[in-house]
C-alpha cells in the first residue's frame, strides 16, 4: 500500500488502478549518490521513474573524455531515452544518481502493454518525451550560445564604458557583424539578457542595467 501511495503521489496519476499495476509489476530500487542507474549502450529491460531524489542525465564522449550535461530527472520524471528500448535500441546516455534516490523500474513488457491499454500512461510517456526533448534543446543552446553570450556581454559593457554611458547605440546586425555571428543569434541572446533583467532593448539602442 505504501508503494502504491508513493507512486501515485510522485507521478500524479488519477487512476489508482494504474498505480497498483506499476507497484505490482515494477521494482523499487534505491541508489546512493554517485551510483550509475544506466550506462551508455547498456541493454535496458526496464524504464526508470524517479520517486525520490534526482538523477543526472548526460551524453559522454569517451574518446575525448568529455560529457555534455542534458537534464536532471526529479520525482515524477522518467528518462524518455529508455523508451527506445521498446524497439530494441540501447540508450546512448548515462544516468547517475545526484543524491540518494528511489527509482521505480517498470519492465519494458509492462510499458508496452500499458501504452495500448491505458490513456493516462500514454499521456505520461508523451509528456516525458516532450519535456526531455525541450530540456535537451536548452542544453544544446547553452553549448552553442553560452560562449557567444559572454562575448556579447563583454562587448556591450566595453562599448558603453568607452562611450562613458550605460547605453550602446547599434543595431543587432551591426553587433552581429562585430562578433562574427548572425543577427538572429544576437537578437535571441539579447532577448535572453532582457528577460534576465540585465539589459533593456530599444530601437537601435541597448541600455545596460547591471
């Protein structure tokens, strides 16, 4: 009964029958901080869903000994990459426990059956895909744009300091040319800075707020 309530609370399922099925068919495993939950290329027989704690998901390049952080799984989250196991694919990511964590492991067979018989479960799987995809895109944005973001801030501050004021009078296109980038990318980064309260944008004018 405790397992059913824990599953229902963490995943927010309205259906008690769904929680009962997951509690009956799945296994609850406990991981210590730093433990591997999943390694790249490891055949998966289950889909891990976090009930307590948090799991760190990353893509690792063994050849260059580097890794790209993608997202963190918190209670109620599933690693959508493992759903590829439904089609015989091995996950290409590594998943580690960031802290002591409790994970519900749902067998692939059960995942497949529920996709055909339970709409709430199907919606959960689709939401997991969408959320993980969005988080992965955000991570790629950071990799692609973070360095340019820092260059942009330095450029604006230096330009304003040289003009002895807190404003820069340039178009996005002119700034992009100065930074060897594109207007679209610079505009996107400036919008981000504005949303963070660091600048205020006007027509061919950028006011530095911090």
